[in-house]
C-alpha cells in the first residue's frame, strides 16, 4: 500500500518534472524563434505562446516584488476598464440627451410657428 | 412607379444593347463577353441613382454570388454625383431643425466638400464649445463636417428596392450570377441602406470607435456633435489630411508609408479580433492620413459585427491560414455557418488545400486575398451558402490588405493579425470550461508518454 502511494506520488512528481522541463525548453525555443518563428506550424506556435507567457510571468513577478516593497505597480496605474466603459456609457447617454433636447426644441419651434 | 420601372428597364436595355458590339454580339470569348455586359450593368447602375449605386456596392463585396467581371466593375463604380444646390441642402436642415444653418452653427459653407449618392457634405464652424461623448472639449470655432441626406434619397431608394425585385429576376435569368438568391440579397441590401440612411447610427459608431482607440493617438475618427445631429443631418469634426487615394501627395509631405500600412492594418485587426465590430466600407477614399502619420477613419455607414464565438472561429480560420490546415479552416467555417454537404467535403477540402498552399507570394509574404476571395469563390462554385457577415469580413480583410499593400508592397497582413489571434487562442486555452473538457485527455496522453 505504502509502495503504491509512493509510486503514485513519484509518477506525479515525474509528470511535473517532465512538464517543467518541456515548458522551459519550449520557452527557450520560442525566445530563439522570436515573433517570426510563430508561423512555423502548431509546435512553433506553442513555443512562441510559451515564450509570451513566460514574459508575462516575469512582468508579474516584478510587479509583485515592487508591491512587496510598497511601490506603485504598472497594473495599478492603468485606468480601470470597467470605469472607462461606464464613463463612455455616461458620455453616450449625454449625447443622446443632447440629441433629444434638440429634437424637442425643434418640435416646440415647429408647433409654435 | 410604372414610369420608374420603365426608366429602369429602358436604362438597363440601352446599356446592354450598347455593349453588344464589345461582346461580339454574344459570340466573343466568355471573359470578353462577361466584361462587356458587366460594364453595361455598372453604367446602368450609375445612371439609375442612389439605390442602384448602393446595390452595386453590395454586389462588389459578394464575389461568392457574382462573376469576377461583375464584381470588378462594381468595385470601380463611382459614388460621386453632381452636387445639389445649397438651397436644397439648406431646406433639409431647416426641415430637420426648424432653423437656418447660421442659427445652428457659427458659419455654414454653401460650397459642398463632397457629394455622393445618399448624402452631401458641407463645412461649418461650431458656435459654442461642445463636450463630445469621449475626449477633450471641442472649442467654439472648431471646423465641422455637416453630412446631409439628399432630399428624396430615402424615398427613392425604398421605392427602387421594391422595383428592383423584378430586375433581380432578370439578372438571374441572364446568368451573370453563378448562384443567386435575389430576395436574400435584397433583404440584406434593404437593411444596409436603412442603416446608412439614419445618420445617427453612423455618429454612434464613430463615437464608439473613438472610445475603442482612446489609447492610440495615431488612430482617430470624427466625433459627433449631437445637439445639431438628426437622422438626416450629421454634424461631426472635420478631418484634415490626405485621402489614401491621394497618397502620392502625402508621400511628398513626408508621410511614413511603412508605419502607416502596419499601423492601419493593426488597427483593423484590433477592430475585428478585440472589439468584434469593424468598419466594413474601407477604401482609399474613406481613410485620411495626416503629416504626423495619424490615420483617420471616415464614413461608418457600413459596419460589421461579430459575437465572441464568431471572433474565436474567425481566429481559428486565420490559424488555419498560418498552418495551411484545410481541416481546421473547414471545421471553424462550419461553426460560422458555412455548411458544406457531406458529399462535397472532400472536393472542397482538396481545393482548399490547394488554395492554402498557394498563399505565399514569391517574396515570402502571404496573400490573404488569394485565400479569402478564392475560398468564397470555391464555396460559390460548389453551391454552398455563405453567411453574409462572413463574406463581408473576408472582403473587408482583403480590402485592408489591398490598401496596406498599396502603401507598402511587402506587408504581410497575416503577420499583423498574429498577435491578436495568438492572444485569443491563448485566452481560449485558459478558459475553465475548455480546461475541464480537455485536461483529462491531456493527463491520459502525458501518462501514456511517461509509461511508454
């Protein structure tokens, strides 16, 4: 029983190790290929994608380290997209109200003449 | 109505009869004959006015439905008509607002800036500061473009659509079209024209475009001045620069064509793959460029929309183009509504493989138009119905490629799409529902490798 459990965890660890080595190799190949390399077929695409994810991971790491030091991180300096959307919706609503008000004025003017 | 029908029939007959000598009285080789008759149709449409000019523009984006010759002729159709006198335009403005143009704006120029089949554009200046939907306030004195629907245009177009149904049947009988559903085409046409006739739709889309590109100062669209806009009058910022049809002048003023081509194509990909809404009437006259390499998109009369699912499927079709994978192209085209009958799959797959293999130009760049338009044609030849939105997008991408290559011949438009498609495919890979579906199989495969 104990052997089975150990074997299971060994297989689990081996899977992780193999996946990690595979990923590192893919990132390396993706870095070497650069953006041009991604057109070389499905494998080259996956390598390129892995390199892009690794780049993003490094950025995330830097941000987390900066946050731990109490510094402002890049992600927080960008405007909140939801807030921006809301601002646009309000602007659009204002535009529609401007439009309706103008239409109303026209109707009043026409009915008065 | 009867007299208009007679005019239509008479105009078409006159041009077709006039084309007979060029067509060798029907005995000339196929291409020569079709070109002569296609030219006659184009001239007829130009003579018959707004509805037919718009119909011609719709035909020009349907290579799946019509012959190459007719599509090419309709693409060259000029939507420039003699300007109406200012008095007629002023009358429309008066009827919309109950006021004279000078009461609405600080100044109004009677000389038109442009005149097309549906609308005419005049220059004016803003009387009071206005805060548009997005961006900085427009100060008083800002130059505006006032687009006014030509009087009677809406009525005549709608009346002509009714008459055009009988004409469509004639088109089908003359075998100009390979496979043709006149009623479906007319429904699509009526919808497009209805949207174009309500200028508020254009204003809203232009504002939305400005918002979408708020982080890119090099891509702009005219913002709408809503208090002086109605369904028939659109007041918007006046864009200055050169149309892409005047690119030689722009080059002489130091415009960087390479940057412009790449940025313009990227901006279009962003519309398609990020926002799922795109300017579907792009041609050199609808794009402006300024000396500081800013691109201004004009005339949002025809707009394409994609759902999230459609964006994903389009992305997969693009990936198929990159990997030359006909099965992937067919699989995701089917999800976009391209229903290939089982007995045709093999024929279409083989022909598609040929198209994908022939996508590369001698300089190593990819020719999207070769693939996209060839694919539409292939489906048309095999009597496979193409959803209009799919056809519109492929045609728009081919047009963007054409415009970009006119600026910079070595550009590879598929390259500009790649960062967007990569990101979308990457996001899809992280989708929990997909992970839930795929992870068991992935683990099984990994275990098989380990124990092999």
